C-alpha cells in the first residue's frame, strides 16, 4: 500500500482459533506496542514506511501475515 505523509491507515489482523490467538505486530522486525487485532495510525510520517508483520499464536501454533507500507512525501 502506498500513501501520502499525513494520511491515516487502518490495518487489521484477523485470526480465529481455540484458545483465542494472541496477536502481536512488528514493523521491520521490531515489536510494536500495539498487541491487538487492529493498528490505526493517524498522521503518517516517513518513519511508518516498512514491512508490517502480524503474528497470531496460541498453544496450537502460529500464523503470520505481512503488509508493506510506503509513505510518500515530505515530513514536516
């Protein structure tokens, strides 16, 4: 996905299982503090550019999904 500086985005990680999976997010292999199924970012900057990884895990195993975000323009 490509967006402009200052835009807002919403990314959702949907996972089902029993027990209910724990969801963690990473940006460029660094853990993000948001550990819920949704990430909402307002006022995007160039620092938000990268590969977002969602990891859903429980005792049965894990599943992952990735999304690449490109933020274009100048940060103010």
